[in-house]
C-alpha cells in the first residue's frame, strides 16, 4: 500500500429554495483553492459540494409554484451544478439530499446507530418556530419578539418529536475543540463556540411529524415522522462518499480534513454534527474553517 496522503474537504450544501448568490461563490472558490493546493502537493484529494433539498420552505415554495416537488428540486439543484462549471470548480462529488441511493440510506443508518446508543428519545415539543430559519428559537434569541434574521413573528408549534441527546456529549465536544483535535479556524470562532459549549449544549429536536413536513427522509420504524434537518443535511458529508455501505471511498477519505462553512452555522457543525458522530462511533472531522459572509 502506498502511503499517499489524503485530503477531503467539503462546502456546506446549498439550500435550493433560492438562487445562488455571492456567498455561495465565495465558499465554493475558497474550498476549491484549498483542494487545488492539496492536489498540487500530491495528496489524493476529494472535494465535495452539493445541495440541501428538503424542508418545509422548499415544500411550500414548490407548492406555490404548482410544481411537483422532485421536479422543483431537480431544476434548482441544476442551477447550483451549473454554478460549479461556471466557476470551474474542481469538485469530485455533488451530493443531493433528495438522492435515495446514497444519501437516504446513510441518514437512516446513522439514525439507527443513535437509537442503538440510546441517544434518541420521544417527547412532546412545544416551541417557537421560524419558518424562514426552519428552526425552533428560544425567547432569548428573539429581538422585539421577532426572528432577528427574518424580522417576522414565530409560530407556536406543539407536536411529537424525536430528540437527540446532544447534552450528553457537551463536555467531550468542548475538550475536542479545546485541544484542537477538532481544529476550528480562525481562533476567534473557536473561542466563540467554546463559550457557547461552556453553558452546556441542549438536546435537539431531531424529527417532525409528516403532517408538518411531508418532504424529507423517513424516520426508520416510524412512518409518521420525517428527519429534521440535522440527521439529514449534516449527514451529506458522509453519505455521498459511501457511509451506508462503508465503501472504499468512505474508508479512504473519512474523516474529512476540513468542513468549510459560514459563520452562521458553526454551532451546528461544531456542536450537533460532532455529537452525532461521537454517538454513532464514527470518527470526527479534523477541522472546520469558518468564513464571514
Ligand atoms: Zn428566521
């Protein structure tokens, strides 16, 4: 066996609800430059980007446009694929979360691991939900009672959810970041996330009833529930390279060397994603590079 070094970098996956903007180009080109450098250095390099195609916002937009939902996301994913050619990106893979061959089985396998570990539980959830952010928010996150990003009122939602016991991994995640086993660059972002983790990470809502979200990955063993964004979107980093069947590609390139992301999603990547991998017994990525907008 040759001892060739490997390098695996990812961008965040683009949400297909809206057309590409400069922020996507920034992140794609940044990641592309890093990957090209590693190829020049002789490393076996894999560069993954792609699209996030589930969620209530996409479902509603497709309905409003009176389009078949799969046709809608196919069309919008193509816009982002076109962007990779326009920008001459050297990406090796393009993951789509509506893909049922590689992506869905990986999400369902990961979910199963979390269940085996005893880290998924059922709970009645009541919370304030921002449809723009597709996330529940706490009172303290609001500004004048509105979502600080979308400046709109939140909806009070009461429903059955599965939860992931992220709180169990709070200390461990903190130590991994503190010691740079998960290296967060720049260090200002590292300090930020460590401060957040010091307060303790909370368990996270991990599913939605199909009645509220008919468009997403089915929860194994519960036909009435669909995976919420975490176990769906974040799993793209391992799904496309073959986590479901632990393919050679997966074994060669995972753990990723670098997730390149924007500053607004650090806590999801450094918190929830790492907790999921720890719970599932999957190695964690080596680094996260955070850019501004
Ligand atoms: Zn919002």
